């Protein structure tokens, strides 16, 4: 497969898939925060909203860096195809699910 060829549509990572990963991470964070912190519902909602905004900003920046790093170094060193932005977002979300980031 050439560096510019994309996988078939049925195998591509979609924004809906990334949204499902983000929702899973958010739900896990809300449950963890709800179990650890003794705060009211209003505080939980406000804290969760602010954490979601911060997480989205960090996610988009880290995914952009990962995409650029992959296309400039990894794909050249190991003759792998470039990844697109949605794939980079999915990698960052899965790493966050595993607690690696």
C-alpha cells in the first residue's frame, strides 16, 4: 500500500467511533470522580464539563503531534503508511483508556 493510499471506507476510523471512545472515557472519569469525591451533583457536572473541555483541547493537540510524528519519522523508518487525523485521535483515546498518557 502506498503512503498516500487510504484504507477502504469500511475499515477507516470515523468521527463517530472516536466520539464513542471519548464518551466511554468521559463516563469512566465521571464514575471514578463520583466514587472518589464527595460533592453534590452541581459540582460534579461543572467539574466534568471543565474536564471535558480541557481533555478535548489536549486531545486535539496531542493527536496533531502524533500524526506529524508518525508521518515524518515512523512511516519513513519502518516503511509504514501515514495515519490520518482520525486515526491519531483514536490512538490517543485508546492510550488514555489504558492509562498510558
